[in-house]
C-alpha cells in the first residue's frame, strides 16, 4: 500500500517510522513546508500527492484547520482514503469531510484524534453500529490528569504540577487548551458524533482545573475523595447532553486509579454494559499506533461519522448533580447547601442537586462579578 503523510512532526515521525518498519507499506511522499523538502520523498505541493494515482491513503498530521482541510478535501476528491489525528479539524469540519468521503467512496477515519493510542473511537464506532450507547464518560486529557495526580498524590501546588507537566513535554508552553477543558471537550464532541450522530457544536458546558488549589486538595482528601477532570455525554429523550467538569470520586473508584498522564475512556452499551479503555492518551508512538490502525482499516472500517450526522446544540439542563463548591462568602446565598464549612472570607459547601447548566451559569456569573470559584460534581 502506498501512502502520503501531510506533516512530519511528533506524530508524523512516529507514523513514518512504524510504516517504514513494515513491508506492507510504502510512504511515497511526505508533504512539508516550502524550503524544507530536503529528501527526494518530501514535497511541498499537495498536487504531487493528489495527482499520484498509486497513492491510496493520505494521513494528515499537521494540525490546525487550514490548510489541513483544503489538503484533505483535495485528497478525498482525488479518490484517496483520508486519516487524521486532528481533533480541532474533525470537530469543525469532520461532517463535511465525511460527506465528501462518502461521495467519493473512500474512508475518513480519525481514531487518534480522541484518546491518542487508546482504541476508543474505533470500538465506539463498532459498538454504535449494533448496540445503543447509553452514555459516554472518561478522562480524555492526559495533561490535566498528570497535574491532578501530582497535586493529590505528591502534594504539589498547581504551579509546580504545571511546571513538571511542561518539563516532561505533556503540557505546551501555552497550556490553556488543556487546563481549561477545551481539549477534552473537543474529544467529547467527536465521541458524541460517533455514538449518537450528533456533534454538539454549541450549548456545551466546560470547566477546567485552573481554580483547583492545594486547599481544595486538603479538604476533599479529608472527605476521602479524589478529583478528576471528566467528560460526560449521552441522550435524555431527544436531548444530547455534553459537558466537561471536575468530578470528586470516592478514592476507591476506578477513575482515581488512573494515574500520571493516562486516559480512561468509557461507554455504556445498552446490551454490552460498561466498556472501559485505559492507556496513553498522547505521545509520539501511542498516537502513531492509532493512526496506523486507521490506515490498516481503510476500505473495511465502519464509517466513523455516518450519513445524517449533524451539528446540534447540547442541553445540559437535563443532568443533575450535587456539587462541592469553594467560593467567596458574599456569593454563598447562590446555593442551597447540604453541608457547609465557613472559613471566614471563603465558604466550602456541598450543594443540593442542581442542573449542570445551572451550576456552570452560576460560576460564570460569580466570575463576571470578580469572585473566584472552584466546583466539582460529587461522583455518586
Ligand atoms: N502530539 C500528540 O501527542 C498528539 C496526540 C493526539 C493527536 N495529535 C494531533 O496530531 C496532529 C499533529 O500533532 P503533533 O504533535 O505531531 O504536531 P507537531 O509536532 O507540531 O507536528 C506538525 C508538523 O506539521 C508540519 N506542518 C504544519 N503546517 C504545515 C503546512 N502548512 N505544510 C506542511 N507542513 C506543515 C509542521 O512543520 P513545521 O515544524 O515546519 O511547523 C510539523 O512538522 C495535531 O492535529 C494534533 O492535535 C497529537
């Protein structure tokens, strides 16, 4: 099988090495930037790839929306199977690329875009074909899991944990997409699209870990709890819910055993029951292994984004939780509390049940008024 790679950075290099090690594949072309084509197999013009009739698969490993979208569209129109690891691209343009792939009779696969090496989307797509997916959940961002683990197991504060994540290459110089929950949200968007044919493009709720402090760690540990950043998605009637937020689990729950930068992705099938996948959610070789798995599946894999998949607005008013909240005392009246710890200027409380949508709206309102707040659902 002859292939082309678009981009040869962290993941691209891993994919290139894996494919070169197998006699079944030949990487005919690698697209690089202008001025960087320092070997005969490297090219800078996408037409070198689209006009080569022997190339049957194109793997996009550049990142970003453009020119990744234009290049993949051109490859698909030229009859090439398309594989990508690019979650931002699939979240924004995936439905369009899937339609194009269908029209041209080729595959469009993106397992590596959610969970790195963890074979989650691949199996979710298979499960969604024959079973009803009751719910999706999990830890889909390794950087924040590493930081939460360091803070809770090793007593680091937020800044120390972030510094170590950056030193190890888990967090970027600008870590905002990870710590704000955006990266995990994009992976949830893709998972919902695969499971429910609905890609939540708006209406979702997203809370990261930026407000989590060493004082929260001490408090929740005194209650025997452990914090993880969790994605949740599913259907209530015709309504799709999709949100990312910190959750507190009893320290014996499986989520608390997911350490370091590992991911845990879970779906519940109506017939299959709970299915849990744990592994490396990022990094050169784990991610490359997912890309290569997709490459091996082109032509035979089930469509990941089926016909009829559409962008929808999520509705998180259908899910209800009790929340652990720390906030300035002045805003304490925004909650009906079941338990309350008065620390002078700061209150810690366990709220009564409220909808996920309402909790996130209250937090936004408090922040707009200059208050700082941390909240986490009680994982019960
Ligand atoms: N790293 C991970 O662990 C991981 C995990 C899951 C998914 N992904 C996804 O995989 C994709 C690649 O990530 P990465 O970590 O490998 O990124 P990376 O190390 O920055 O590599 C991207 C490569 O693409 C090249 N590139 C960018 N724009 C280009 C263009 N217009 N023309 C030609 N080459 C171009 C870059 O070249 P220059 O060096 O010249 O800029 C670089 O070599 C992203 O979509 C990412 O979200 C990554």
